[in-house]
C-alpha cells in the first residue's frame, strides 16, 4: 500500500465515519425533541422569605393604602388612630395583659382588629388572652353526621361565600355577631364582633392572608379585601406577623436537634468511656519481654525490698576483686591494710576512700549502701 492509500485508510476514512455519525445523531435529535418553556418557582429572598404578610402589604400599597409590616407589636398602641387597622397574624396568647387592654380600648374608639384562634400549641394555655375578654371560646369539632353551615352571610343575611367546611378549629360566641361564618352547633370559623365604635374580626386562621395563598387563589385575595373592608382607605394598616419571637432555647429544641442530638450522643459516649468503673477491674496482661537488664533490675529491686541488699553489695565487691586480680594480681594477693594501700596507690585515691568502699554497709542504712555501691563502681571503672 502506498502513502496515499495509508492516509486515506487511517485518517480520511475515520473522519468521514465520525462526521456521518454526528450528522445522523443531530438529525435524530432535531426530529425527536422539541423546545418547551417551563416556569420555575424560585425560593423567596429578602423580606418575603420571613414575612408571610409581605404580598398583602404590596397589594395594599399598590391600591394606595398606607400599610406597614412589623415583626412585633413594639409600637405605642395608644398612638393608633380611630380608623386604623391592626392585623395580628401571630398567636393572640403572645400578647401581654397590658397590650390586650390597650388594643381593646383602641378598638372601642373606632379601630379595627383582626386576629385568629390560638394554635394547638397554645390551645391549653391557662393564661388569659384577648379572646377571653371578647368571650370567644373554643368549640370542639362536630361529629361527621352533622354538615355545618359554611356560608359567610352579610348583615342582610345573604350568603356571600362558602368555604372552610372541613375546618376543625372553630369557636362560639354567647351572642350573635355582626357577621359570622358557620352555625351554632358546629361552631364558627369567622365572626365580626362589635366593640364600642370599632370592630374585632376573629378568624379560625389567617393563613389565607399569607403570601403563598394570595398568589395561588383569587378567592383568598377577595376574602382578604373583604376582611379589611371596615376601615379600608380610612387609616393605616399595621400587619403584625410575629407578635413574639420564640426564645433561643425553644428554637434550638425545635430546629437544632440535627446538631445537638449527635453532639449529645457523642458526649454521652465519651462520658461513658471516661467514667469510673463499678466493680473489679482486671488489667490487660502484660506482654512477655526478654530484656535481661529488666530481669536483673527486677531481681535487685526484690532483694533490696526484702533487706537482702548485702547480697547485691557482696556480688559487686566480688566483681571488683575479680577485675583487680586480672589487672593487678599483686594487689589482689595482699590482704587487709596492705591491700587497701596498694589499691589506693593504683587508683590514686586516699586509703580512707578505698577502705570505706570495701566495708560492708549496714542493712538498714540506705544512704551508706548507695554511697559504697557508687564508689565500687567508680573504682572498678578506674582499673
């Protein structure tokens, strides 16, 4: 095969095959798939992520209504004007006694208050709330055999809207309200109560005022405007979406358990491992060792503890004398003072130094024993 044939076989032909495959896949993709548009709901950011009444405030502002959102009821209630409106989206039990009395006095002057029933968390709370001053009592859910009246009727008795038929949170009043939703047997889901020159709206829940509900259901938008109708465009609307923030410990208990539960289990395991044992504790057996020096050291410690230190001194002195016989046989052959003089002359030490080293120490004199052993070792090293 010539050069041109090899180029066509190994280079041009694979390129043609690859180009044909890409062309075929492209044509198949264009014939099979088609472009579509899809809307994705992005998570809320900013104030909309923590304020459930954010959309309601925007709707009111667009309708030229002066509206303000607040996380707490932290302003001067006595400064409220007669035709203002306060929407209390939070728990009514979160209000203090002073705040409840001030709100009712303001409603008596012509204000409009909108609140809801307490949730199950505050249902059994014995603390008096603003609902107790309005004589609103929780109603037990009716049996399934009774079909409650779900219609919202206005002052003339005409039925305006039917909804919330399956709502279990209901209440009752000692007397008929201006406008109410429900019946006496099953309980009410809404009531507009006259209080002095003002009005108080009690709802089973204000969830229909939240941003998610107003965005999805047009009926909730109409219902929100009808709820705010008594003083609409006559005063300022205050939207209180959290009258009282939960405490730090309560937040940690409810939402922080993925963190503190593993940490607590780890702390418990560490304390269990480090705590004092109950009952006898058997140490692990020591591994066998073959170090001769350790055995010799252990034997010496045993003899020393049992007042047999003299045997160790005698063995050390015999070792010194054996080296003396090897290094200086003449001095080793002597005895008594002559031997001490010969050793002292060879080691260049005093005769008293040698005499003290060769003298057997008392059994109970530890200091003298250690001093004689030190001297014998030093004299043996000098030979």
